[in-house]
C-alpha cells in the first residue's frame, strides 16, 4: 500500500517523459524532412512557462513573444487549474525535467548513500532564493526584448533537443550542470533555479487540496521528514505549505499510522477534528490533479484552438520573414513561381515550400553568408510595378551591365520589375543583389558574360558524404532530373535534403551515388 502511490507516480512520470520525447524527436524529424509524425510540435509550443512570459506582451500590444503560440496559453491554463486544486502537483508528477533529475538522483543516492542530498541548512536557504531571482530576471528581460530569452540556458528545452544542432553552448552547459548536480542533490534545478517552480510553489499555501497532518494520531516517528526529498519537517507542521513541496506524496506513503488518517490529502476547509469525513484518498487526489491539468488542453485540441504554430498574416512586404516559404509569397503577393524561380535562378526541381533562409545553399553558395535575404524578396514585392531602373541603388553589380542584359532579353529600362523577373535572364536579380551569378543560372549559356565557366556550369567536383545535399548534387551533374529519376527520388524532394536523409527515406546508399557521379564524369 505504501509503495502504490510511488508506483503510480513513476508510471505518470514515464508517460509524460515519453510524450515530451516523442514531441521533440518528431519535431526534429519533421524539420529535417525525415518523417512526418502526428501530434508533434516545437517544445516551446507546449511549455506552460511560455504562457507566463508572454502575458505582458499580450496585454500591452496583443502579440505573442517570439516562439510562443496560442497552445502555450492552454497548457498554462491546465497548469493553473492543477495548481489551484492540488498545489505543485505538476512539479512532482508531470515535469519531465524534474523526473530526469530524480532518476539520476537515485543513482547518486546509491553511490553516496548517507552523503547524498546533504546541503547545509544555511546554504540551502540562501540557494532557494535563486529561483525567485531567476523568475524576476526572465520575466523582466522577456518583457523588454519580446523574445524567449530563457531558452538558451533552459535545461528542460536543451535536454530534449541535445541531439540536434539547435541549441547554444549555454544549453549544453545548463544540461551538464543540472544532471551533474543531480548526483549530489535531489532535484537541484527545481529547488534552486526553476522560475516556473518558483510560481508553482506559492500555490501550496492555498490550494483546494493539500497535505495535512493529524497531531492526535501522529507517533512522532519522523519517517515523513526522512522521506521528504526537499528537507521539509513534515512532522512539525499541521499543513504542508512549504513552497519547496512538489506533492510527491512520499511522506504520505511512509506514514505508519495512515490507517488512522495521520498524514493525508484533505480539502483546505478541513479542521483539526479527528473525523475522517473530509479526507481525500490519494488516488482521488492524483486523478483530480491530473485531470485538472489535462482537461483544458484536451478541450482546446478538440475544438481546434490548440495552435502550435502562429498563423502568419501577409499584407505588406515587411511581413516577409526568413522562414517564409515561396508558397506563402506566391499565395499572398502578386509574384508567381515562374517569376521568383527565373529571376533568382532557383532550380526548377526545387519545392515551393523552400524557405528564404535556405536560398544561399540552393543557389550554389554553399557554406557562405546570406546572399539573398528577406529584405531582397520584400523589395521585389514592393517594386513589383516600378521600372527596373528603380533598383539601381540596390545593385551590387554594374547597373549599366544589368540594363544591357535586360535589353539582350528584348526588354528595356522602362519595363517593370515584374516583367524583367519573368522574361529577363535567369538569375539576373541574384546577380543584381549580390554581384554574382547563381550556379544554377543559365545566363552564361544564353548571354556572353565574361566569367569563368566553372562559376555557372555543373562540372564542379564535390566531396560526396552523408552531409552532402541535393543542392550540391544538382550543381555537379549535367542532368539533375535524370539523377532524381535514376534513384527514385521525387521531384518535390527539398534540395536541402542530405544524402544521409535519403538513405533513411529511400534506402539510397552514399556509395551508389558516388559511383553514379564518377560514371557521369
């Protein structure tokens, strides 16, 4: 009976750990175009603290901070409901980072035995203020910058993304320190640094259900004090209101006189009476607390309000971002795929789901800084109906040469930007903006430009390895479509896909591609 609560708690912890791991891995696989799994999203979108830190922006200007979505508010709503009903239940039962710290702590306890979790009382009290200082710092800085400042050193986000290339060095340090400290101290991040835990603990003082001790049946064995992982003297209080309590119920589980209701979960209006009518069985407490957290989320999902991606609105050129896809540009502005792909020299095999931020590699400028930016695309939208001469002040190439190329295509300087984009030399606007032709451009074949053929042709020799992209391949083969057909690769496969991705998706070996390219040459 004593272990039943903890077996149930472990099961709940594992369920939420696996769920978050699934969401994180699924999101990574989708980002890398490896697999599309249902119900995945960025971890930022399912973090309750995201709802807390975006409140100021929502109240002041009606917008979310960067990386935060409507879904965060529903997760925060579920958290708030569980806090009001059950106190810091989320910390002890649901939070995956807390669970991971606890699991590593079990190993530390086996090694250190009686030396585990021995923090001097004075030092412990000083360190506990850290999470409140962290909360204040994060909220103020997030309100100032409107960005998710905490993500770069949040051990929760970085732990579940540690296998990706999306985290900063501070993220690795935060994970290392958190896991490392867990070998010596029970849940160190929760106790000393978690800003969400700082908020959650405050609800222990007035939650509708709390942990109460009946002094009349207590035998003062102090087993509850020994069992408490955060050092609360449970045997000395009537109601456990400490902000450090995470409602793990370990104290309740070890109480030897609980058949008399000595230590139990009770409603806040219970008195010091010996009657047990107001005692709430632990299983009911667990069920109610879990449902309080899950129901708001489940309802929002059912009605379609749980949005994990922001719905972008494109009305003016400035709305275009680096993560905007060409499909979004085509759907919301006057530009067509033909105009965009021709004017920039984008390979015809590229998908319209291609994002602006990925253009540099697509155009053949591998490993270089951004060549075509969101500002360039916004300028094409803005100058769409203006004559091509209006672009003279933005040209990095000799504009006299640009006009000569325009005239060679049967156009003139008075023709609009939209006409030149459609009818002008392929890749002309990449040349205009950067002073260089994209490797996929055929302008060198149709217009005599004094430049080495290797700058524009497809004879470039590349080192074939797992990280080689389809864009690299396209600049190395004479007939890219024939290459795709030979290996059974769909034409809409993103050219950012790497060969190691193709091996996973289509079973294509890198050695086979090397052999194909060697025969081509």
